[in-house]
C-alpha cells in the first residue's frame, strides 16, 4: 500500500513518620500547606462544632496541625497545615486522611502559576504549546515540563528523515533509512544507515519537498532556551531517532511496519539492531481514509507495544468520517486536529477510532469566526533539495497535531518511565479537556475521542508518588508506624 502525507499547508513503607520539616532547598512551588478534603455526606459540614470535631480527628490521623479555611464550590473543605511540607509528603498525609470511611477523597492543594515562555525568539508565537487560559485550543505543553527532571526519552520520528537543523542537533541520535524502493529513496540506493532527508517532492502531484520530518521533530524536541528558533513540546526531555520511510511521492506501509518494529528495538532482517529503542513512536503519516490496518502493520504495532513503545498516529487530512491505516490499528493513539478555538479542523478525519485531538491549526469545521493560524515549528526553505534552515515554519494538519501528543507521552515517561503504553494512553484520555460548546466535536459525540490534549493535566496526574494506604488506624503526634501501601506514579527520587 502506497501512502502519503497530506498536510494542508507495589511498595511497602516501613517506619513512615509523617511529621517533617521542608528542606530549605525545596522550591515553594514544590511544597504545599493545604489539603482539600471531600466528605461522603453533606451533614458532616452542617455546623461549626462538627467542623471543629472533624479538624481534631484529621489532626490525630495525620500528626500535623490542621485548621479549616473554606468550602469549595463542589462541597469539599480546604484545610491548612501549620507548616508547609513537600508535595510527596502531602500526598502521604492525604492518603492517611482518605483511609477514613467518611472521606470521599483527600488531595493536596497545589500551587500553580503562569508558565514562562522558553528563551527562544519565536516561542511566543507557538500558541499550540502555551496555556489554554490564553488559547482555548492550546495543549499546555510548556507548563507540563517536569521541574528539575532531566531524563530524556527516545522518540522515533518515522517520516521523511533527518536534517541537521541547529534547533535539533543537540537531540539527534541518528536513525536508519527504511525506504526499499530506490526510485522513492532517490539517494542512490535502498535501505541504509543514512536517514538524511533528500527531499520528498513529487512531480506527478506538482508538490515541493516538505521537510516534513524536520517540522515534526521540531514540535517534539526543538531545543529550548538556546536563544534560537522555537521550542519543542518535550524540549529537553526528548531525544530524536529518525526512521526514514517517506521519499519521492510518499512511501509504502511495509517499510513503515519494519521501521516501527526496529524503532522499538525489534529485529528486522538485514538491518542492524537499534541500540537506542524508542519509548514513543510518532507516525505523522497515513493511507487514505478507510484503508484497513493490514495484518502486517498490526503485527508491527503489537511488537512495538510489547516492547513498551507508545505508538502515536495521525488521523489523516481527508476531512472524512473515517480514518485509515495506521490510525485504525488496535493499540495506537490516533490523533485528530483542532484549531486555536478548539473546533475540529476542517481537514481532520474524525471517527470512533480517534483517541483525542491536539492542536493542528487551520480552518474550523463549524465556527463561523475562526482563527486559522497554523502551529509553528522549524523547517527548511528548499523547494526540492535542502537549502537554508528556517527558524520558524507554519505547519498545519493532523501531522502537526500528532507530535504534540508524542511530546506529551515523552513527558509522562520522563516523570515515570515504568508507565506502560496503555497507562500513557489512559492518562492522556482521562485528563483531556472537553471541546468547547458550539464546536463540531462538542455536538458530535464519539467522533473526536476523549477531548483536547492537556499535557499539564496528564503530567500533574503522576507528578511524584501517589500513595494509597490500607486500613483506618489512627495514630497521634509524630509517632512512627509501619504501614502497608501501594504506590503509583513517579517513585524515582521521591521521599
């Protein structure tokens, strides 16, 4: 099948002591002095006397001094601790409170702030990576960057190949050319160890070279804070592995299938083993809407998932009520595109196969008044052969939406590399924001997936360990106890 890219332009805790001081080195944003507690019955909040009794009971459970501050709009109570504690400790205290049979939930009250833009000259133009408080369709990627976390996750860009762009060089780790047809490869041979993008122009279609792989890579991992160009969604938490599968006028699904297996660390006949397996594989490509996920492609996706790689795929740009392969393969995250306003982009495929939408830019499906800006990334100015590098390139399509989700997946894995592909998908789906009222997706349930990508919400869901403690025993003061607990989330380096 020939395909093309069509952009429209368990843990045991022993000796857990709950009373602790916050180290001086811990930033204020990584501490809290508040808990939010919701009780199972409204009667428990009926009087000041009842509130006083509850506070005393909570203090006995946690070993810290608590005072009630206020009620929230949804009926929970905000409590203040006498001293701030680390967020990790606050989660432990909250878990002790939540073990009480009368409590529906107990959670830390976390400080938030406006995300500062990276020190890159065009970051201010990258609406798609900024805060949704400013741009409805933004994916909150800049504010999702895990503070102080320097873990880098390998992201494979299965696309047109690699260009040595100044904004990417620090994060490139090579790759492989999987194009088996020498006419399509147009580099003098078939498969080889050089994934350089020599151009994908197509005289039959009258199209110029897109430098598509570079633009996709830029949205994932353009270097942040280097004073040049733009910043990627995962910025300095991602490394780029390029698998070249698209050349003159496109490529073949069989080459894509081999590249997916190889990128995840699997064996491909005649190809050296990939020594830097990817945890995320970005496929901003696809066959025509309605094309089946053939068995050889599904087998490749299954092989990658078995090696714990998250496969993220573009839904396609046919404007159709269906998607094509690989977006309709089982186990992938299929990404539709929305605009600045959060409406479905007019070109985006949409169906029950779509997992969620992400910023792709362009014109709106429903809204009459539409900000049609593209997303912004990097590129190259050459029409056929590569020429001058571009620090800023407009990029629209589900091809642009997909790397936003790949970047979010990389950030989740940077926080907790033990996450499985299914867990990554679940986090992205469960934290997605609803499409705005009046948009196509809001009125067509089941056609656009769970909602709009919210990277910050997904990362916040796993930032630090989440501890669940069994039993409801009460201890007082700063007594040392031995508890059985299960923990999920980022346990590395946490206390």
